[in-house]
């Protein structure tokens, strides 16, 4: 996965670049989540992370389907934004001693990831529609819905359990 791809000249180039960006990001997320599953002491948060890890594997498969529908080879480009979010999450995880505060910190970091993904899939859907790639809107929308649901679930867990237990 390279940092620099072919120059982005057209909206189609931008669409493909964004697709490669999120393909890279989803792979990084599958590498980051197992550590968070291991570190959390909250069973509901662990279930949510585990559930979302499974979804993320399926999202990668879905992206490969999208590349295929566009007659493109599935490949990634380094996404410095997700690398930064994950690096920051790792830093916070290593800095927090209290396990309950750590749960709150991990839920917070996970929501930063979800919001990044929501913005990317939102853009991809808008570009796909504009470019007439109507056949890929369905799979992109399916993933967007999962990212939004994960974000909502993390808000709910934070408000009902995690933040209270950490306070
Ligand atoms: Fe994802
Ligand atoms: Fe996600």
C-alpha cells in the first residue's frame, strides 16, 4: 500500500482514491480492534468491539466486491488520518491506568474511528451517485449503516454504563 498513487485529476480518480483509502483504513481497524477487545473490562464493550470486528471483516469483503464491480483491482493507499486516530488511541490506552477510565477512553477512540468511516462512506456514496456507479451504492450504504449503528451503540454504552462506572 503506497502513500502516493496516480495523480487525482478527475472525480472518478477521487472516487477510486477514496475507495483505496477506506480499504486501507478497514484493514488497520481489524489490526487495532483485537487489542481493544483484550484490554476492556466491560463485557458489553467487549461484545460490541468483537461484533464490530466481525462486521469489519465483512466490510473489507464488501469493498472487494465494489472494486470488482468497477473492474478495478482491490488495493489500498496509506491513510494518514486513520493511522493518526489509531496511533492516538494506542497512546491513550497505554497512558490510562484505571481500567474503568480506560474503557471510557477506548469507547471514545472507537467513536473517532466510526466518525471517520461515516464521513468516508458518505463521500463515497455521493460520488458513486454522481458518477453513475449505481451498482456500488448498495454495498457502500450497507457498510455506512453498520458504522452509524456502531457509533450509536458506543454512545449508548458510554452514557448508560462506561462513563458512569469511570466517574
Ligand atoms: Fe468499517
Ligand atoms: Fe467501523
